């Protein structure tokens, strides 16, 4: 399934530079003035996973297919966006279409790059964006909650659910808190909250854009962002968009050495993806054979039939069982044959919760 992340932030914080680097394209023009991104650019990225390469080698797979992640570079927001200032209406509409918000915050000093507020303060920048999202959600909910409460008095069951969960979200927004802190009491309330498409209900990953010499350690500004993320139950990573841009221009075989020289073990893309998976509660399973080895993404709580449905709806409808090998067993025992002989190939049924790294073969009948 992968996921779709909207890259947001104030103008000139490095959104488009980061997008270009992450997607290894120059699709988004990065320039030193606001609104250089007007239409949202969308880039597909293969999710790096060294486990897939190991599985493919053991299985003798002719082709390797990584799971895909979409990044959407959304126009810079300014104060007053919820009232249509700048490109506000378009900005807010584009955010509704993503699974998670990647909020890029400027955590570097550079006199050559102007800041819309003429000062570098990532917490203040974050609050500008969050305030506009909250104001938009407030406007969206006030009439809906009022109508739901009125219908609930007439014993409308659906309206009662809406009044309960959306009323809770509205109360949080009025307190200056995001709707993602809402706690649905059951699956029905969770469904209603999701269908409401509230901007502040979306998970947030803060990306602290720092200078090259601070990419490995972060700085005082990024520490403040990490503290904010921890308080909100959000995620945060440190990335240097400048380094990512340099990586794109290098041959793949030179990138590891370059990162090591900077004290980095992996690219910013890998850190963003790992944090995004954690934020959204995603995991990876694998399928393999002579033709191809492929990675698939599924929700953390997915059971075997749901995972099968990621491959094809017929696999889920006619699910019989899943032949399952844990990744470590697959590698240690040299593949399917070795795992079978060692009794490590398991037959799992419909209630099996797929584990991260499982190598699966689905049996089905339609």
C-alpha cells in the first residue's frame, strides 16, 4: 500500500530542495522566493530495504520490486491561509488528500536565504502552520457538530456517534489542540473521525532541516522540535537538505563513503521513511520466487487475508492459508527448502497477524 506524505511548511524552509533530493528529480523548482511551488509536485520513491536484496539473492529472483512511497510537495503556507491568504485554499485542499504530513522546519542560519518572519524559529514556524490548520478544522466542524447534536436528540444513531467523536475533536480545537488527540471509543467512532478528513487529525512528522555540519548531531533548534514532537506523540528526524542534494548527484557506489565521512549511517530518505512507517503503524512483508522478489506494505495490525489483499483482491476473497517464514529463518536456513526441512515454514490461517519481515506464500481459491 505504501503511503502518501504531504511536505508542508512556511516558504523558504527547504521543502522543494528536500523534495527534489528525496525523489531524485528536479521536478520542483527550488528558488529563494515564496510560492515557487504552485501546483503540488508528486514523486514516487522506492522504499529502500536491504532485507529484500538478501531474499532476492537467496531465491535467485530475476527482478526486485520495492514498495513505493509518494511525496507531495505542497505550496508554502502563510499566516491567514485558512481565510484564503496566499495560496491558502489550495494548500489546505491538497493536505486533505495525504496520509501524513511531513512538516519541514528550518533549523539552520543562512543570511543568503530570506525567512518570511526575518528570524529562524522553528517552533514559531510550526505554530503558524498548525494555527491555520486548526482554524480550518474549527470552521469545518462547528456546523457539523451542531447539526449532529440536533439530530441526535431525535434518536438518530449515526448522529449520536458523530456528535460524540466530532464534538470531542471540536473541544480539543477550541483548546488550541490538534484533532489527532481525539480518542474514539470504538471502531465506529474511529471511522467517523477518519471520514471527517480533519487536517489536524493527520499524523505529523517534523523534519528538522539543518546545516551540513549538524546533520549527524542536530543542534539547539532541532532539540526544541524533538521536544515538541515528544509532547504531541508525533515523530521528528534531522535531515540536511543540502547533503541530500549532494547525494543525488553522486554515483550510488560513492554515497556510503560520503555519508560515513559526515558521521552518518544512512540517508535522510531512509530516516524519513522509517519514521513515517513508525508514525503510521506500517510494516513490510515479502514474496519471492524465480521471477521476482517483492516488498509489500500493510498496516501493523493486518491479518493474513488483509495482507493477501494487498497483492490482489482475489487473494483476500479466496484466502485459504499463508505459508510463512520469518525473515531471520529464511536467511539463516538458506531459503524456503531449508526452512521447510528445519520445520520453520508455518501454515498460518485467517487470524494470523502478519509480522514485519515475514516471507509469505498465499494459498487461495476463487
